[in-house]
């Protein structure tokens, strides 16, 4: 059971990362994610860990591991970078 859940998580991360890079290259989300692959990995991890509901994924995309396209567009067009800046200010000040 543990192994299958780990492989499902790895599949989810891989497909989310590929979608982030692809959407960035197509101009649907910020270009930073096709230029800085570490940022693409961070956004992918954020989407998978914080915004991943298997039930909603199944309804929206017919896949347990692929989040809805709107999540990518919301966080990939400035919201995620804003969150990073807020966290940097908060924790660099202490």
C-alpha cells in the first residue's frame, strides 16, 4: 500500500511539473517557469501538496493525479511568486 501511494505521488509530481513547463512555454502562465526549472518544481510541489483534491481532479480532468487547469493558471500567473515574496519578507525580517 505504501509503495503504491508513493508511486502515485511521483506520477502526480511528474505530470504536474510537465504541465507547468508546457503551459509556461505556451504563454498560458508566467515565462519564469520555463526559464527557471527550480521555480517550476516549486510550483509543481505547491500544487500537488497544497491544492490537490483527488475527487475534484477526477471531476475536472478525469484523472486522480492531474489538477484542474484553473489551478495552474491562478498560481502560475503571479500568485505563487507573490506568496514567495511575502514569505521571504516575513522570515528574513526575523
